C-alpha cells in the first residue's frame, strides 16, 4: 500500500534527485533520467523489482542523499534510538509513579489537581509545546540548544548531547505522560476493589502496603501490555519531535522522504517502524507470560480442554 500510494501521490521524484537542474532539462533528458531511476515502468513492475532486490538485501538508493538507503539510516538511527528510548523509559517510569501516587490519594485534592493538570497537558499538541519551550529556553533564556543532536565539532561530547536531548525528551514526556498515567491509575483502582484487597485490609494492612506489595504486582502484566502496544504512539511522537527540533533521526528522514518523494527511503523506514512495533508486541507478550502465573495456567487449561 505504501509503495503504491507513494508512487501515485502528486510530485516529481526527479526534483529530489536532480534538484533545480530538472527545470532546465529537455523532454528527452527527463525521459532518460526517469529510466535511469527505474520509474519508467508500470507500478506493478516497479514493485516486483523492488521486492526482488529487497529480498536480496538491496533496498535501493536514496534519491535525496544519492547513496544507499542503508548507509543513510546507519548514520542516524542511533539518535532516534537514544531519544525515543529515553523518552519511552522516562514516560512510563513517571506514569507508574504518578499513577500509583494518584491511586493512593484517590479523590483527594492532590489527586484532583493531578487529573486536572494532566487533562490539560494531554490536550496540548506536541508541536505547540515544542515551540513554546524553544521560545522560552532557547530564544529568550538561551539556556538550551533548539536543534540538532550535538553542536558542530562536539559529536563525542556527552554533556553537549545531553543538553540537546533535554527539550525533545521533555516534549515527549509531556505529550504522553498523562495518557498512560490515567490508564495505570485506573488499572490500580480496579485492582483495589478486588476481594483479596478487602481481606488484606481486614488483616490490618495499610493501603500503601497493599498497593505496593500486591496490587502493583498483579497489575504489572497489564502495564507491560500497555507499554508494548504504546510503541507506535511513542514512535509517532518521536518522529514529530525530531522534525520540530531538526533532530537528525529516522523521524526527520521519514518526513523528508515523503516530502521529496524519496520512495526507497520511505519504504525501508516503513519496514523498520513496522518491525519495531511487531517485535515490541512479541516481547511484551513474552514478558507478561513469564511474570504472570495465571497466563501459564490459563494456557495449560486451554490445551487440556
């Protein structure tokens, strides 16, 4: 679908490869250029050729960067991995802590304040938050850099890289934190209403001990499942943030490949993103199965039936 939609979308891929030179080309030169890029054949033939080459590990050349797409991706994938990975870990770390805190203080003033602030932050577009943070901390206060993964000539400077990550990661956390906090909070509150919690209270255990020692453990498989299915959400947010902050990563490449009709780059990035989503769901399911004895028992019971 991506292959066909990309080919049929309006635009000129020759411009991505030749730039403004294409405007000075004659009709014959454009035909030769189109043939050299393999765009003169019908779409189904182009697709068959791409599939054949992809199965052999050849994903084609980037029209924009004029080199193998794998080489282009190998230069920037680590930036997305660092940004998205840190954003993912911190988002769920804070979401679990905040969800637990809200559940402990259910219907109290602090819980209502957290819910109110969370609902507001969840409705604010990430690109708008990015622009506000850039304006405050980058333009006015000049405390943090507003673009790139590192300063020129400071590729190996860890402190400089951290400074460039602060604003993008902050936007990622703000954009996703409350959504997952709210889900985790509700999952914990549902668990609190189970019968075994009433028994624990009858034994004299405090609400805090019950939540930490029992409820969180029972809710953890659900949280891991949420973490697994959230990968597309986090990846999408990472791609948007990369573009706003001009952060060199897979997100920036994805948007550029769509903008410049860089078909080969767009296809390999779709494959990588899809593989990450499938892999994360498989890992989440495996972890949930191994930490929750109920899932093993249910699986054995189904086999016996």
